[in-house]
């Protein structure tokens, strides 16, 4: 019984550390995602994000299952956006906001400057958090 509890605690701590790193790196990349430069807010957001993914995500996925089947899974990005919105509402200091993208050019490929709306910022943030979680989870597995 002691080994099982140790493995559960190890998995829980690993998930919290992974979520903390993901939110930290996502906030570095996207100017619209912030955690008030406070480690406590960052850690609390990581814990709540983990709990929301563990408890709320299965319920939301079950409710949106018919729409997901009709859209062949493309609608699942909205689930991530809703869960991120829930976390930002629960944790004061953890915010997603609209921002200005100054544009970029790389070897003839041009991305024009644009204003990123709040909804688009949530979409970009949830996509980046999902991507970083997958990559870091794969690296440290």
C-alpha cells in the first residue's frame, strides 16, 4: 500500500511540475498570457489546471461528444479554451488578455502585424499549452 501511495504522489508532483513549466514557458512566448510574475500564482494555476483537466475535462468531453463526433474531433479545441477560461476565472493574477503582434518576416515568409483579440488569445494560449504539455510530457516520460 505504501508503494502505491508513493507512486501516486510522485505522479501528482510530476504533473504539477510539468504544468508549472508549461505555463511558465507559454507566458514567455505569448505576451497575452501572464501570471503576475508571482511563483505562488504560477504554482496555484498549475495545480488548478491539473485538477480541472482531471475532474472537469471528462465531463465536458462527454457533454460535447456528439458535436465532436460530427466534426471529427475538430471541436475539441473549444474544450481546451473553456477549461483555460475556467482556470483564469478561478485564479486571481493568472490572466489571458488581448495583445498586439508586431509581425514577423523569415526568408520571404511574412506574417503581418495584427491585434490579437481576447478570444483569439485564449485559442492561442490553449493551443500552446496543449502543445507544450505534449512535448514536455513526451520528453520526460
